[in-house]
C-alpha cells in the first residue's frame, strides 16, 4: 500500500480542518463593537470578517488590495494576518482616518516589515498608482446611493445626533452619489475590471455586497455584479454572511411584505487569463 500523500497547501497557510470550515456556504459573523473613531464612516465592515477571508485566500507576506478602503478595515486585517496591504480611498477625510488607525494597529516593531499603505485617490484611476502585483482583492462597494434614500431617515437622524457621517461625501466622483442605477453599475464594473492590470494570474477577488431596496423595489446589485463581472473574471462561488445580531423591525406590518434584510453576499471571483 502506498503511503498517504502529504497535504500540500498552495493557496494559504491553513490546516485541513480550518480549510474545510471556511468552505461552508453560509456563516454568522457577529463582530465586536466598533471603536468610537471608526464609527464615523456610515458603512464600515468588520476587520474580523476581512481577516477570515484574507487568511484563506493568501499566504503570509503576500499583498492584498482594497480599492475602496473606507476607514482601513482591510489594512488592519492584513496587519493582523501578517500580509501586506494597499488601500485606495477617494475621501481625504477617510483616508486620513484610515492612516491613523492603520499606524495605531501596526504599533511598535512587530509589524514594521509589512507594507500597509493608504492611497488617497479615485479607484477609477487605478493604472496611475503604479501598484505592485496583487495576490488578492477584498473589498465592498457603496450600495448605490442608499445612504441618500428616504428609508434611511431614522438611521440618519440617530447618526446626526451623534455627530457622525450619514453619507460618504459630496464628491461627484463618489459612486454613492450617483442617482441612476445603471450608471452606478456601469462605473462600478469599470473600476473592478481594471483590477486585471494588477492581479496575479489565478488570484481571487472577493466582493462583499447585497441587493438593495429602493422605492418598494429590489435592485439586484449582487446578482448584477455577479453576471457582469462574471464575463471578465470567473465567478467561482458565493458565501452568505448572515447577521443574526440585528433587531427586527415591523416594516409594512398589516399592509405589505417588506423583509428585514440581514444578509450579504460574499462573491468569489478568480482572475483566469487566457
């Protein structure tokens, strides 16, 4: 009888049991409370979530890119994972905050060898940034202009009372300010398409996104991205992030069906050039 072939892991540094656990098609992730300075951004995703994906799709010292960085969650996750990270952020205000948070996370000498760079600029200008080869992209786009929607009024008032941002910016280059859905989708896909210029062959791209509701109608943002980007990259899979720690609200009770949407799609693409 031949000896059992040793497990050879070309993708990441995980053990077989850790690998299998991540392959589940849905998961519940209840992150720790956000730090006060990180609450400024109205749509921040947790560093703990980013870290799980980064540790699955990369090995130590590889390089991760987030073209829509926000306040730096992806770079903080990279530092904690022992990966290099580069983030592009349109808003000077958020880029400055991300830089502060990243430097605080880096701390003393333990992570000094890692690259954790915040680039203030427009991801639509990605070719101009002279980026190195990228091993993995982890990102989340604006959910269209939903932060301007009337249905977000309660959250807006609460955030205003706490002196927190209710929209990303007033910049016309900000995708979150585009009113027309088709224009928003076209510009978003164009940005993600340019990532081919820096991605290593067979590198993965993860986009955290969900479908959006506006005016009593569903706009299938996640599905539209999957369909259109699937013509550029190979759409390999999806994972469902279920948020089980949010209080239910009686939307439409006694009158119409309106769901409480407590899940996101984690779309997995792979760059497979011909």
